[in-house]
């Protein structure tokens, strides 16, 4: 599945709330998201508009790995519901 090409950092900060991540810190133009499920995990999202595709792919891969799901399933949950 192709990744969306026009996702902003602000949109990506809101989307992981669907899988349990919340914004816990903002420093400059970066937002740190944290989850406690299944264990504590942090991921940093740059607040750029739009995000580069490689940056988006890396962030989504890191979240999918932590949640032990396929990245395509994560993309469906975040952007197609």
C-alpha cells in the first residue's frame, strides 16, 4: 500500500491517538508522542508540512514494530477509517 503523500506533521500527531499515542512534549518544531501499550514507547514527529515520505515511512514503521502489526495495517487504521 502506498503511503499518503500530503500528510503534515500536525496530522500525524493526531492520527496515532487511534492506536494509543498521545503528545507528551513539544520542543521547537518537534512533538514527542508516547504510549504505555504494550510498553512505554516514544516517537518524535517533526511538525513540517508536508512530511517527507521517507520520514513518514520511518515513523510509521517504528510505531508498527512497537505495536507488532504490519505497517500497511497501521496506515489503514490511521488514515482510512
